[in-house]
């Protein structure tokens, strides 16, 4: 299985748009970090919903890569996000992601997002479903 | 109720981060457009999930502003997104948004997203719930 | 493709637990009806959430059978339900179901539920994803 | 706060339709059990989706009653359910429910459902949002 450093290198090459950083990759899990700047803000000085969703989506993707390796094609099919608290704009958003079910075709995971240093007060909770196409060629 | 131009001015002032443009605002509905560039892409030359979510979230917000006016505080509480087809990176993403239920506290709406010119082949479907805090001060 | 009567016969044989009745089957769509009795009630004299969900789930299943035929194995993978209004216990619940995307492996549909006679005041909105296993044997 | 026995008595009186039994009530959490019989089955000899949803919905309701007491009016506004594995019809379904966020108006919780004795192989995962109307009269 790929290491955290290999997944980071893969993300930087394949997905340069994301500012999301891999903190750690564990067994069917990942912890990611996203800095907050102007692009991530919305009215009221808080973090925008799509920015939060991006953290969860990348974090679950990282957990999947850590579990099944970096070759197959993986696409998000469903995301359900509940916004729980207004995150501060002053702290990075952390995404604590774990896989609930790794099936042959569908993988389901959940993510708890929180402002760095405050893991017991999650700002959002996400459940996502990913489709794995084992016959697709890798993105090169 | 505010006009489409007033909502556009409000968005530009309050939410300069979004590239989403208001095409029209109707009865409990809105049509928005989002250009696609480097920032919205993801591996495979398609539009990223969070970029799609942002179109739906802004579009539903616009439909709500058109319905209840621009004063109250409105926050997304839940979004559920199903990704249906890979959108092309060559076309703007359009968001056709309508409100399903306008309650005293909670408003529920749905959005169908498609690549410009191809409304019968939606790329994503979103249902969102918004909380209206009527006692909050407007964002100024 | 199967007729409405054939789908009704299939449901009665395979799924005798459901009280849901097929009203009509159209192109990628179905209308179903569910009577409301003691079993479907919950505190407050309204219809329980699971009873509503069952109407949507059977209705979307019927729409899928009408589209792809009755042979393949179809399983629900995700359901998202928003409860919009308290339904009366005095009227049947109707489920107006349509498919949004019919893919090779995944089918996504939505359902609008309402108390009979009041289609413009939906009581719940559901989006469901179904997995089709084309290689499975039919339930016999 | 109410005891497990008080919540059981409340459920039996107010909600005689449910077969769901309270196993325990903890801090912002509950464990419930649902026997499986003819009514809960669906084609293929497995447990129906609505039956699973009912376990989660009652379990989260029990966790909420344990947290805020039995007086206020509580209504489900959103449920998102992912079906993970086919449950056996031979075992009770257990619902391990915990609250993620207890707000003034909205409460969000999640439930992991499994066949009795097999908690590490969940059959479904549910996230639900509940609206609390503090001014409503209790159901008497």
C-alpha cells in the first residue's frame, strides 16, 4: 500500500488545485489539513460550505488511495454534508476521515471536520460514496 | 422582493469569492451560471465535486433571497449531492434551482446542474436545507 | 418492457409485505399509492418517517423495473429523505417517482410524496441510488 | 434526565407501532434492538430498507429524549441512509446511535446498524437531523 508521502506526491502531481495536505494515512483512514484564506471564506467571516466539502472529499479520497492503492479510477457518487457549527476563519480545517465499508465496487466513508485544535467541536460531518472502476486506466 | 440585478449586486459585495453569476430569478427559483477554469478542474479533465456543489449552494441561496428578501441570515444546514455524469471542462456549469418547501425556519430546495446547452443530461443533482434566522442582523 | 399489471403481479409475489400499489408506470417514472392505517402512524396522528420512506423506495423500484425489466437484481444503496410537512393520517400517501440517471451500474431517482389530492404540498422528498447487478439471478 | 425505563414506558405508550426496544441510554447516545420477522423482510430473505431506517430513527429519537428530556416536540427533518451489507433475517438488528451536535433548534446524530453479535460489520449507516420545537406541548 502507498505511504503518506507517495499519496502526497500523487496529489501534488494529479490534483494541483487542492490546498489540502495529508497529515497521516492509517488503516482505512486519513487525516488531512486545509489552510483557510480569502478563497475559502464566505459572508460572516466563516469558511464556505464548498471549501469544507472539498476537505472531506480529498480526505476520503486519500483514505481510499491508502486502502486500495493508487491505480484504480475512483469517482465520488454521493456526498451528504451536515453543517454543525460555524468554523472560525483563523484556524486550519482538519478532516478526520475513515472508511465505513470497502466493497468491490462502492466504498463508503465518513469525515468529521473541525478547526485545528478543537476536535470535539466538529464543524461539519460528511458521508461519501465512491465508485471504483477497476478496469479504468490510471490517470497519468 | 429583490430583482435579479439587486441580488447580483448583493452577491458581488458580500460574496466576492464566488464566480457564480445570476442568470435569472423566478418564483421560488433561480438559474445561475459558473465559468470553468483551472481552479474548478480535477484529475481527468472534469469539474471537481466541490465546484459543482458551490454552484448549487449559491443558486439555492439566490432562489431563497429572491423569495424572502436579502435581510435575514441564511445558513446551509444540509446538502446532499449525487454526481450523475462527468461534466466537460469546456462548458459553463448551469444550476437550475427551485425551492421545494419554504418554512418558517427551514427552507428546502433542489438543484439540477448541467453543462451549458445540455439541460437534459444533468451532471449532478443536489438537495439542500437552509436555516433562516429571522432575528439576525444583515451582513453589512 | 413490463406493463404496470406485470409489475403489480411481480410485487405481490415477491414482496407481499408491502401495501404499496402501482397506480401507473411511465417512461422512467411511476406513481404509487399507499393506504394509511395503524401501522403507519406515529405520535401526533401523522404518518411515520419509515412508512414514507417505504413508499418512495417501492415507487423508485417500480420505476426501475419499468425501465430495465424485472430480471436483474436491484438493491438500494443510498436514500436521502427530507420531511417537508406533516401528512394527514386520513389520506393515502402518493409517491410520484422519476429516474434522474439510468447508468450501467447505478440508477438515481427522486420521489415527491403527497397526501392524495394535494400534489402541490409535498410531505417528503426523497433521492435514492440503486445498484444493479446484471449478473445476479432473478429472485424466483 | 429520563432513565432508560422511563423512555421505554414513554415509547410503549406514545408509539405502540414500533417493535424497537431500548437496550441502553448513555450520554448523547442509545443502543436499540429490533426483532426481525415477516414484516421486516424483503425479496432475497434480507431486511427491508424502511425497517432499517425505522431502527435508526427510533434509536436517535431515544438518544435525543435521553439528552433533552421527554417534553419537547421532536420531528425528523432529514435522514440519509447508506446500505452497506445485506443483513441476515436470522438476527435482531441493533442500532448504535450517538448525537453529533445538540443545538438549540437542530440536533444531528448518526447510527450504525448491525446484526446482533456482529458490530464490526455494519449493515447500514444513517445520519439524521431533528427539529426541536421547545414551545410545543408534550404529546399526552
